[in-house]
C-alpha cells in the first residue's frame, strides 16, 4: 500500500549561536536556553507544530547542539515518534557528493537539507519554515489555509512591534489586499512597525528554485530575510503577509529575555501554558512538588517543580530544583535549574544560570545604575546582572549593576569583595572542552 504523504513539511531553525543572550548561550544553542520556569525556548515552536498537527518536522541544529539534541530526542514529549509523525534533527554533514560546510545562513541551512524534503515520506507541495527562538502560541493551520486559498508563492508571518525596537527585525509594508510591497531587513531608522516573525510558508517548488539560485550567488549572505525574500519580491512573485495579533516575542537579546520573563508574571499572563488544544509541552524530569517553608514569603512568582523557598521571593521565576535559603531575598529575577541562593543573600534584577551557588550574605544587583556593561554596552545597560552556569559567588561578595559573571567563575572572585559597575569576569576553564 502506498504511504499517504504529509500535507506540509516543516523546517525548524535551531542552530543559532545567539551571542546577544550573553553567557546564557555560551554553552548551549539559543533555542535550548531555559525559559518560563520549566521550559526551553524551542518548546514553543515545537508545541505549536504538534498542536497544529504537523506530521513531519526537521529541526536544523548547528551551534553547541548537545543539550538541544538531548532535549528533543525523537520528539515523544510533543507526541512525535513512529511512522506517522516524526521529528528529525538535521545537522551540517559531509558526504562524497557535496563539499559540505557549516550552515552559512538560514537559507543555506534549508538548502543543505533539500534532500530531506525530497524523501518519499516527506514530499509536499507546501513548506513551513520556523524560527526556534521565539515565544508565542499559534495554530499554524490558519496561516497555511490562507496561503493556499490566496495562491501565494510565499506567505510571511507578521507581528506589530514598537517602532523603537523595529530595527531588530525584518520589516514589511503591505498593500490594501495584504500583499507585500516592500521588505527591509533590520533598517537603522525604521518607519514601519510590521515585523517578520521568522515564519514563512512557501510553495515547495518555489522554495527549491529560490534556494538553488541563492546558493549559486557568490554575493549572497544566504539568509531568508536578507536575501531570499528580497529576491522573491524582485522577481515579482506573489508574496503575502499574514498578520498575527497574539503575544509574540523574539528572545534575541538578554534584555528581551528578562522583559519577556517578567511579562509572564502579569495578571493575566500573556501566555497560557495549559490552554486546551494549545498546551506548551516540554521534556520534564521527575521532581517532587515545589515547597514553600514556614516563615517564607512568595509574591507574584512562578515556582518550578522541586524548588524550595525558605526565604523571600517577589516577581521572580524560580526554576526546577532551585533553592532559596532562609533569610535570602530574591526579587525581579530569573533563577535557573539547581541554583542555590544561600542564607542572607540578596538577588535583585538578575538572571542566574543553572547550578550557580550564591554565597551567604552575597549581594547581586545593588546600587544605582552607573553606566552600561563595559564589554557589551549594546547588550547590558538597564541594571541587569548575569551570572553564568556553575559559577560560584563567594559569601558576602557584592556585584554592582550591569555586571557579567561567566560560566564556572569562582576562584577569579577570591581576594576581592566587589565587582564594580559594568565589569565582566570570565573563567579560564571555559576555554577547555572539559568545561562544557
């Protein structure tokens, strides 16, 4: 019996290094960064695919992929696995018939995997391309139906963004009928507030031709936004915009990560993780329920499974297995998995990565904002503090505002008591593969 073909093939882009997430993405791909207490960023796109009943998903990975591969596995937490529905992880590769290379851009990543689209079980007339580092809840079937009904060659998912932030995005102008008349990739002085969501629907034959032409262009940066979409418009292809009016955030910078995390604490929250038919799913490790001790205080916060709060927590996200000891105070912060805030420590407006030890009486994020981070003033300027994975903050140590402590830092802080405003400290251990 001939196997029925899936209606849509989906490519999920998950290979980005994400250096604008600072130390959070030094030892993991950006889509693998924990978010929302018990999730990773990629869980939103994967859950959307599952809830939209998309049967075939190819996840394109590249940078520091190990934790992402372990997290996705065969896709069973999202209902994938077997002959009917499947998630496949696709990495750059070498073969006897191709030169092989790292993915040179988002378009090149899909180009190098066109063979996957052309396998019998994956053949489809329609291809959906998604970014793996955005937070939103969306049923893609409405966008796919609009694409088919309109006869578009390409459909771009769009969301309105504040004009001051618009320079971070590819921006689109539409005519009265919703057809794209202009696409501008990350302009310095934007005048349009319609941003590309990094969601594209293509006719499969159109996508294949555009990618082959792009691969043969020596002047191309091989990017969908910078090259492929402008080329489609230049050729006069039918490019349509699909306006999404729900919550959508591009977690592209450390400030955006913190802002989006704090938005989850709103009432009502902008994202419902357990809405019927639109549930956000993750790979969960078994842990006991969260515990709040006698005399502790928790206000407007999210507590992950296995977390323990014996001190005070306000307007913060406490991830699974994290521990806030008696007398410790955490506010306006994100504490990731397995970190411990010791007795009497104070953490304000900070992002603490996994398995960090903040010593007794230490103070993180104190004082006024006195200038941006010296190493990356473009990323850290609002008073946030970032502490990398498995770092050790000594007892009674003080981190002033806009400071960065890299992964595995510990001995580097001994012999002093204060990390001054805007300073960055890193560990020599992170240069070794044994540190990952």
